[in-house]
């Protein structure tokens, strides 16, 4: 399959201005493939955006050709999206395209989520490799990460991030209810897009025996860290650990 993919980039060089050397295409009969990937895109907060994906064939024919496009089950994109079920390469050309729409909602984060496109098998056709499209939410400020490491009672953890630029205001929170019930002895992380300013984080242990550690980072630098303390008996009580940090 790698052999076919190499030749496919030759055809895209003509129509999509990709740079590659000319190769002998005599073995490329009935070949169809996506443009070279993986591709990375950002989606603006709350917006629905459209992205064009090119498809090329090894040969030009006088009539239209239509192929079935599928979304691979390994895709991780959780936000709403639309992918056409077919792609048509017009007669007289060896290049077609499909339009994909993605909507930014609460499920799209600043961690890359993938949409993997493939072709449905067809007798007599050689199809190229699946194409991976990676999507993240557009961040115009600073991406800040929070990592939490739990003990055997993850459900006891609740946390809050405050904006301290004026009156302290909660801007992010987690752990309420049974959110972490299945995360005992594990580590999870979250990414936030925060404007410049002063912030605080408070991590609570609802039983009071401690056990959750946290680290706040940005650009590889640690901004804050700590762990919830053990009250030393008299459970249940609520204990907490807090820290402040600045986002530049």
C-alpha cells in the first residue's frame, strides 16, 4: 500500500501543488486515495466550520466515478460532525473532494481528537491509506493543563479553579457527584484556555484522608502543585490544598 501512496502524491503534485518527483505510474490502474495526511485543524469556540478533503485517482476517465467513504471506528472526535457517504471524481478529471463539517461544543477540547476517513472495499479497486484529521478547539489565549492523580478513592476528589483578577470567580470545576467513581488509582488531565491573569486552584478531599495530588502546567512549565492532606482522624471531614499561579 505504501507503494501506491507514494505514486498518489505524484498526481496531487499536478493538481494540489504538492512537491514530489515524477514516478512511473504504470502500476497505478484503478487506484484512488485521499490527500496526504495526517491533517490538523482548529475549530472556533461555538462555531461550525467546513473543511475540504481532496481525493485523487490514478487515471482520468470521461465519466463520473463515485466511491463510498466511511468513518473508521478508531476515530475519537466527540463533537458533532458530518461526513458525506460518497465522493465523486468528475468525468474529465482525476481529482474530487468532500466537504466535512465539525461543530465545536462542550465535547471538543484543546486535546486533539481524530476523525479517520477510509474507503469501503470495492472489487477491482486499489484504495490508499486511511486519512486522519485531527481537530482541537481554537485557543486565542494560553493553554493550561491540570493533572490529577488519585488514590483508591477517586470519588472523594473535588476541585475548583478561580480567576483572581478581581472578585474570585470559579471558572472551572470538576469531581462533583460520581464523576470519578471509576478512576481509582489513576491519573487524568484537563486542558483549559485561559487569558493572562492570576488564578487559584483548590483541591478538596471530601472524606479528609487525603490522597489526591495535582499539578498545573503550561508550555512544559509547572505553575502550581500539591496534594490534599490527611486530617489525621475524625473522618469524615473535608480537607483541602490550594495554590495560586499566574498565566502570562
